[in-house]
C-alpha cells in the first residue's frame, strides 16, 4: 500500500472511531453545580433513616427494610430480623461515596446513564421520603452514575457497592445471640426415647461435666464443645413458611433437640433434623442379552443400578425465651433450611458425647 493511501485510511478509521465515541459518550460536561468531593448522601439523612426501600427496574420495592425500636426487619421476607451489619455497611458506603462532578441535565445524556436501573429510597419514621437516589450504570473508570431526587442533573460518583435486590439476602441468618463461654447448661435429646443428656458448668471457662450420664460415663469435653459451637454458629439458608410439607414434617419428627441456658438467664431450644432417606428399591432384574456364540447360552446384561435414595434437606426449629428478641414473633411461623454440612457436623448419637470414666 502506498504511503499516501495508508495515511488516508488511518485518517478515515480515526474519524470513524471518534464518531463512535462521540455517539456513545456517557456524559456531557457543563458548568458544575455541585462541589466535587461532596457527599452523595448526607449523614443527616442517614441519621433519620427508619425505612429503606430498594427498587430494581420495578414500580414496587423488591427489598423493604424497616426499623422498629432498636431492631431492623425485612418486611418482604416474613418480617424476619435484618442483617444489621450488611445494612449498616450499605448505608455507610452511600454516605462515604463522593460526587466527582455533575453531568448536566441533557435528556440524551441522562438516558445514556441508565438511571432507571436501580433506586434507593430513604424514608423517616413517619414514612416521608428523605431522599430518592437513582443509580445507573458504571461510570468510566470506576464508580456509578446517579441522580438525587429534586435535582435535574446527573452525577458521576465514587459509589461502587453492588445493590443486592434479593430480600432473603438481607435477613440475619444467625439466631442465637450468645457465645459459647456464656452457656451454663447444654442438653441434647436425640429423640430416641432415651433420657436427654445434660451437661453443666459452674462458671465461664469451666469444662462441661455430665449431670445425668449413665453409670461409668463422663462427658467427652471436646465433643460437647464441638456440638455446642456447631449449634451456636449455625446459619440457615432460607426460611420455609409451608410447615406441613412431608420434608418439613419428617425433619421435625426425626430432629435432635438442643437446649442452651446462659448464665444470664436466657434459654434457646434448637431442633435440627432431616427426613431419612426412603428404603432402597429392590434390585433390578437383569435383562436377557443377545444370544451367545454357537453352543453357548446367552449372557445376562446387568441392569443399570438405581441411584441411592437421599435424605431430605436439613431443617431447624427454634424457640427463644427473651421476650425482647426480634425473633419471638417470627420463629413459630417458619422452618429454617440449613446446608447439609451444618447437620453433618452434629453428633449422631449419645456415644459421641461420652467417654468411659478413668479409674
């Protein structure tokens, strides 16, 4: 290619690339009406927050969080207590986010920012809107395009927190609000008709001792502590409101019940179980195979083995004695589904928690 032709080609391609960039440019710089580095959400608004609504391209909120007294709950997740650490982190990320500049109020520019993607609405205790924040696509480099209610212009912000629009993900998944050293008594009932095993200690830091163990048996301290920690740290995956399903009923009928009493006087009961696997089907009858070689009987083809039956999911059923607990009104209405590994970390029988007394 001749040098002149090459130069013309490069110039044309450069012009096309420039035109493409111009048509897709996300923002239009104007005289700024905001202070660069100012906060996206003021601490004053965050301080009055009593209800938070998250929207995802929908007219109705997909996540609703509301404060009652000192507690937060997820309204559209059976009113279950909210994960306060997640909520606080999200609100703080909005307060910490900075406004880099405004983009002007040109309609085409605002449309390219995709501000209809997500919305965050702050409300006070009376239900009045404190702030509606539209969040658009990712801004060039980093951050997010945004627009605040009452402002005609868009914003380029440093906000980069992912907006979680699944209600169940905002629910607190750990129910027991105490630590292992605070537990004074620990009882395990395997539901097999035998007396529940009782373990107790006089003060924090002591090892658990058996209270009603069979003659010649003592508490296996490390296994008792392992079982206690497994119960304390269990986090459910999702709530189940249909309590009459075979899986839920079967789990409850075959549950092991753990009772924890703290030095402070609180009592928790946790029944964890799963419906056992159904009996294995009878072995399949081998199918006749094609005839063998001349003078030989046909060989039998083994029938494919059926997959082994599996037990049902693990479910937990809780009660708490503290009347001020945010779980009080929720727990009777739900069965809590757990990952299998929580259930598998629990003792299978009483022998796991006892050892022969040393002579």
